C-alpha cells in the first residue's frame, strides 16, 4: 500500500506525541518526535556551558553532536540518543523545557534539524510530530493535523507525566512554561508554530486519547 507522511503539529502538551505514537503503531509506520531533537540540542549546549548566542560554538556543536533514535525492544518506544547514549529522561526535565524554545529559535539549529528530519522521512511511512512539520519539514504531507487544547488541561497532563518521573512541579509553573514556549514558538522568524492552511484542527481539551487516534486514522483512510 502507498506510504504517506502524517504531520502532527500544535501547541505544547496537547497530546501530540501520545497520539502520533499510537497512530504510527497502528499503521506500522515510524514515529519521529522532533521536539526530542530540539531538547537534545538544548541538553548538549547546557552540559557544555555553550551560550545560545555564541553562534560559532553553537554551529560547531551542531556539527559534532549525533542525534539518533533507538527502539527499545521492551517498551517499543523510540528513545532519543545523544552521541549514542539514551538521554530520554534528561531531555524531558523542566530545566530543558525552560530553555528549549530559546534554542529552537536559532536558525542554524532549525536548518540542521529540519534537514535531518527530511532525511529521516524521505521514504515516507512516518508520523512526525512537532511545530513546523506541515509547514516546513513536509509541506507535502498527505495528512496534516494541528492540535490544540486549553492551557490548564495541558498543564495538568504535563504535571502528571512529570510526577510519574518523580519531578514535582506546580501547575502554575507549568502553565507559565507552556505559555512562554507557545509564545516564543509562534513568534519566531524561522518556521514559527502555525497551522498550515491545509491542516485540520483538533482540539483535544475534552477528548480521550483513543478518540484522538481514531480522528487521525480516519484522515489517513481518507487520504489513502
Ligand atoms: O514537542 P516538545 O514539547 O517536546 O518540543 C519542545 C520544544 O522544541 C518546543 O517548545 C519548540 O520550541 C521546539 N520544537 C520546534 N520545532 C519542532 C518541534 C519542537 O521548534 N518541530
């Protein structure tokens, strides 16, 4: 059967990755979490105390670092590796969430990661989630979904995820982080977060995961 690209973009913590992962599993497609890649660059720079405005050093770092995904056979999850080492837990921490949007605004970072994402999806048969997949990475994606949800719902979901990893953060701090990231992501010059003209809007405020997955799968059926 024809293989397509499914682009899932939207605001932070709307359930994009949970939905994308389930859709990919259902279709036997690869799932690529592009946010994890921006988080990995942030971790790399912070660990080496490279200032985000130090462009020559940021460019050198982009050249040196290796971002890959490794499938965990036990969980079936794709885990992010930085220089061959799984760093899933660290990249999800609040300290990374608090800085990632300052890193993802850097054009050199975007160019490097967008190129890598395009290479990863060149054979199609992928579900990719992020902020600019339907607009910049794969403007020709056959299915484009733009997800949104009320900020408090998103914050409560994120709080639960963090608590499961033993990181306890107040709802207020999470709301502040989500609003700051959404603002920076939407207002940057280079591939800002915005709904592609041909993306279908999905508000997940009152939806269960299964309903979100079914919604995307229906779009896929219509596209095939
Ligand atoms: O999806 P996630 O919340 O993990 O993304 C973290 C951050 O990475 C976003 O807030 C955004 O700044 C950046 N990002 C991006 N473009 C993408 C995916 C993520 O700028 N395609």
